[in-house]
C-alpha cells in the first residue's frame, strides 16, 4: 500500500512539474537573429525586428530583454536621426582617440571593448498591452564598435 501511494505521488509530482514547465514556456519566448555590419563603428536600427518578436510572443504584459553576446558591440536607445547617429559615432571616437591601450598589444581593438562596456550589451524594456513601452523618439540600436562583423542579437520576452 505504501509503495502504491508513493508511486502515485511521484507520478502526480512529475505531472505537476510538466504542467509547470508548459506554463513557464508559455510565459516566455527566446529568439535570436543575426545581422552583418558594414563599418568599424556603426549604429543599426533593430527596433522593427524586436517589435516583431514581441508581437509573435503574444505576451501582453511583461518585459523584453535585448542582448548582444559580444564584448565589442552594444545595445543603445536613441532617436533614429542621421545627424544624431553621426554625433554618437563622433563622440565614441573622441572618447577613445589618442589613448595607448595595453590590450592593443594582444589585439588592436581595446577601444571597441571599452566602448561596448560603456554602452552596455543589453537593455530591458517593459511591455504593456503587447507593445514595448518606449519614448516617442526612442529606437533600439545595435552599436558596432569592431566591424564589419556578423552580430547576434538575443531577444527574450518574459510574462
């Protein structure tokens, strides 16, 4: 009797864990995409791709994490205006110009690592009513600091 009762509880436990896993999988979505950058320093608007993933997730209220797993790229929120994008590229260049980086003894891209660290490789934004909450002029950009390269962007939507 005891072994029957124990077996039944184990089966119920497995069933409950299976249900929980299914619910958790419905409460989140992970997708990734790649893009090829064209210049050493570049801003690439990825807003539409991220919004499409959020829409496909069917999650109405939650968070979206946008992350690039590269130490020489970043994720930035700003306006998609050509003059402003050029201003960003100028300031990025100015921040690291004329400096003698120790890392350049190994690999001539210390400036790229430093800029990536300053900008950050990820952003988390709220989702409400199935849409990303962001300012009127805020777009989501991949910032390239060591291109041209193929870059991966991971988007995780969480309920």
